[in-house]
């Protein structure tokens, strides 16, 4: 069986990503050939620092279709980046390199119709610089996609925040019926088309116990009416209280739990599954995944980072 290639952008050069990438390549069960976009110079420095050995095969983006690819070597699309040490402090100096890497990936996806894409982490503060809430929004804009959804996927239970990386004080102003409906629709479509079954979706309320001491209760005015409309077409129910939804007897009833804000659903999921989850962007014309971790500056060069999330991302794309 021929497996289509997975395109990977390493992104922030001063992150743990290349470390976990090296560790992942040691797994001989990976079926899809991997094409990495990064800097050869950076790659060599970090390989030396982390005591990892593998040959590098330089590819040219203009004739990717002519290569017979496997993972015996690192298949590299080189983007020049000069750094004196293997690991340095994250700064805006890497912004142009990261942008070039992403732009090259997007060109290749469009030209070669690649459907499998993984990106390493970036610094939201340094790279996005308040222009986008996260990479989900950054990539969606590059493909003129207005309806998107951040699904943190695990085979047993997945979660989706209606709002992503917003400060808490802004959440109540941003949630609305349209957004809730869009997220549920994208989730249902993804599960049916990719995973071949109709998911059971539970939706959380915004307020503790779905109650509010104020006259205006978002759960009654926004969340409940949205769910009522969605029930006509989707296997969805709620709103549920977030403090008890992740108890074993409750979460077992659902495939996906939709929350109103980032930490409402990501904190319990990471507590339950730790690195056994991947971040999938729904709504794009290809499957985009990122391992569920950030640059993690505190762990740079220590060779102690867990590669499980990246391996899970690649294994998911191998099967789908």
C-alpha cells in the first residue's frame, strides 16, 4: 500500500519540537513518508547536541513528485536560518524563518495537493504578536477559511473550545449561537467523513452549574437555544455543568465535549490523557494537526521531552 507524504513544519527553532521529532523517527511503525521543512544548519546543531544520528536528504520543492520517499533519511526542505548555538532564547528574530517555512508549506499543499500537515509550536507572543489568537486562526486565514474548529482529539474523548485563546474577561462577549452551531457542524462532519461514525456531542454551559447571579444568563439565552436547534440534525445535548461533566460516568456517554472557553475543556482532558492527544484544525481543505504542546523553553536541550503527542499525530494521519 502506498502512503501519501506528511508535510511537517518544525516552526519555532528554539523549541523541543526537533527533539521529539528525532525521537519519533526511531519508531519503525510509521508508514507515511515525512517531509520536514526546517533549517539544515539548525538540524545538524540540534542533532549533535541531542546525540541523534540520521542522514539528511535535501529535497527541492519544484519536483517533489519525482522523489521516492521513505523515512530512512530525514527528507528536508531547507529554509536558511543562522543561529550560533543549537538552542537560544525565543525572540522575534526567528519570525521571518517561521513565516517562510509556513508559506513554503502552504505553496506545496496547494500545488501538490498534500492532505496531511503537521506543524510544530510557535510563540504566540513573539510570532503572532496579537494579530491572531492562535495558529488555528493563522492557517485558516491563509486559506481564506472563516469557519474553523480546534478539536483536541483522543480516541476515547475529544474536546473543542468554542472560543480559543481569549482572556476570560472576553469570553462572554464572544460566544454566540452561530459559533456554537458552526463548531458542532464541523465536528459532526469530521467524525462522519474521517472516522465513519456519528459522534455523541455534549455541550457545556459557560457559568458554574449553568447558573448566573446576574439578570443575563448566557446559558439560557445563547447555549440552550443553540442546542435546541442543533438537536434537529445532530446527536447533541446540554448545556451541562462543567464541574461534573468529566466524571467517568458522565464523560463515557460522549465522544466530544464542547466547552465555551479554552481551559474549561483542555485542562480536564490533559489531566486525563496528558500527552495522548492531538490538536486538529477542522474546516481546512486538508488535515492539519499539531502536537498538543508549546515550545517549552524550560526543557530545551535536556533530551527529556515526551514524543507521544507527535507520534500520535503521525499515526492518526497514517490511518486517515
